């Protein structure tokens, strides 16, 4: 049987712990037997990041920029415990933050739906994808404790030295104050990434802020999103039958829990932080959530939303064949392969990627699953497998 060929290599970004273990198995059992896999490989395992002083992280992001599509395994974000465990030279920055900064990307999170795992919200028929603006607001805010009576002002000192002031509050007693910011260019990038993603996935776009209360700050978000839509995407959206819908954030939240799903919910940073966890938990399981970083330049990096599943890794090291769910990792690969196929115009590869997703989904639909899903499955599972046996079961169903 001839293997499916690829034109342009994928950027393959390897990672840590249990996901690194499964990464190999996925390649060996689900990819290499069927496709002539071409990748440019970057090892972002913590040991190699330490050895290269994080240069490898930067190189991997540059490669995604150059080749257009990457697939990334989960990676450890170092903390002091990890520094000890891996005898690190220094506390490495989050690789995802480094990559995101280089690609100027927005992260989209989408649940993988299976009928056996019912969303907690019964009206949801299709997955809801959340796009979170990943710059500024409360995440880059300055805060101050106010000890007692006094006045707090915002002061803007222009580069020519002139000042503009606005009163925040007259304090009669103690309290707190916070100053936050955002920049137009980042909001524009965010809006562009959302419309690029929506066009790729054929989804309506919802965006919401609190512009009735925050007329300048949230008002700017609303205005920029609208400007990007009107000037750059309105025609393309119309051609693809995609609608752009703006509403107030409280109205959006109320509508989301009554909606059928199947749209992209673009969220400001804090809204996205909070609401993506609500969507993930109401949709089923973290192990069934995919994530893709989309840059405004049209560059894509696919990954699972979950981490390295550390505790399972320690059990695997002791010899246990854990029942870690590989679905989101597999979907990271299929997402990347399908995008590569679209860009290279290689329909056999696109067909394979769809087929592999179907193989995984039909395995679960037939009641064959890993332990995490077994707890949620309705009706109850037919067979609960370890990761290796689950991957074998899915491989048996791949048709090319
Ligand atoms: P995690 O790896 O997502 O795991 C948290 C828990 O969720 C696991 O203990 C497990 O629960 C469950 N889980 C997650 N994925 C699963 C899967 N595929 N199959 C079955 N169960 C799954 O998060 P964490 O333990 O907080 O973080 C571990 C490491 O991952 C950290 O070093 C962190 O820095 C890193 N991390 C990386 C990324 C990334 O690269 N994108 C994202 C998040 C975290 P049970 O133990 O109950 O089975
Ligand atoms: Mg959160």
C-alpha cells in the first residue's frame, strides 16, 4: 500500500512527560503506517530547553512562522519544584508564552464532541469555540493599596511632556485601585485572528464587551472589532455565509447557555479566561479539548489544551500502562495535517486527517474508551482501555 505523501513539512514540537510518551505511540501507530510523514523536529522537552537556554523554543516558533503550520506536544512550565526535579540552570519562561509572543497569536479552544459524553447544558448540539484575547487588561494591570483618605488620579504624560489627568476616586478611607491598559494593534490582531479562524472553520463570530458601562475602554474594543470586520472581512464572511454578531457580555453569557452552539465566541482576556473553563467543564472533559494558536499573519499551531499529565507519567515510569486519553493529542495532529493539506492542496492528506478523527470518534462512540471518559460515559462504557490499547483500537479503524 502506497503511503500518502506530503508536500511541505509540519513543524513538530515535542514536549514532556506523559504527552511525550504518547506522542511517540501516536506517530508509530496512527501516522507513520499511513503517511510519508515530513516534519521539521524541535525538541522542547525541558531538558533540551535547559541545554539550549530556551533557544530551541524561539527556533520552533520561527519555524512555524516560516513553514506556516506546527503541531505541539504539551510542555512543562518550569516552577521551583521543576527546577529541582530537572536540575535546571534557571526558571525557564513558559514556552507557550514565548511562542505566542513571537507569533502574535490568539488561542482558540474547541471541545471534541462525542454523543456518549453529554454536555451539562442540554441545548448544546455543536461545540462552542472560545477565542481568548491574550494581551493586557487585568493580566498586565498596576495595582495599589490605598491606606486612607486621599485622591487617586490617572496621569498620562505624553512624549512631549504635557500631561492629561482624570480622577479615579476621592478616598475617605482605605481601599484599592487598579490601572489597566490595552493597545489598538493587539486588539486588531485579535480581531483578525478571530475572523481568519471563523472563515477556516465556517463559524459565526460572537463578540461581547461591557461598552455601555466602559464607554472608552470596552468601547474601543467594540469599535476596533467592528472596523476590522467592515474593512477586511465583511465580503469574505458574506461569501462564506458567516455572520458577525456583537452584543453585551451579560447578554452573550445568557444566550450561550440557551444556544445550540456551533459558533466562535471571541472574548476579552478576563472573559475568555473565565468562560473557556466554563465551556470546557460543561462540554465534558479537559482531555477532549483542542487548542490552536492562530496568528494574524495566517500561521497555525495545533496542540491539546491539557498539560503533560504529570501524575500519569510518574505511574508510567513505575511500569503502569496508564489510561491517559490521547484524543486531544491525536486531534492536534489531524488539525495540523488538515491545515497543511489545505495550504498544499493535497486532498488525500485532508481525507486521511478526517478519517483518523472519525476512527477515534467511532471507537469512543462504540463504547471503547480511556478511564477519564468511562466516568462520564452515558450509556456506560463497553470496554475501558489503557492508552496503548486504545490507540491500537483506533488504528484498526483507520481506512485509507
Ligand atoms: P494536566 O496535565 O492537564 O493534568 C491535570 C489533570 O487532568 C490530570 O492529573 C488528569 O486527571 C486530567 N487530565 C488531563 N489530561 C488528561 C488526559 N489526556 N487523559 C486523562 N486525564 C487527563 O495539568 P497539570 O497537572 O496542572 O499540569 C502538568 C504539567 O503540564 C505542568 O508542568 C504544566 O506546566 C504543564 N501544562 C502544559 C500545558 C501546555 O503545554 N499547553 C498546558 C497546561 C499545563 P487525573 O489525575 O484525575 O487522572
Ligand atoms: Mg481560567
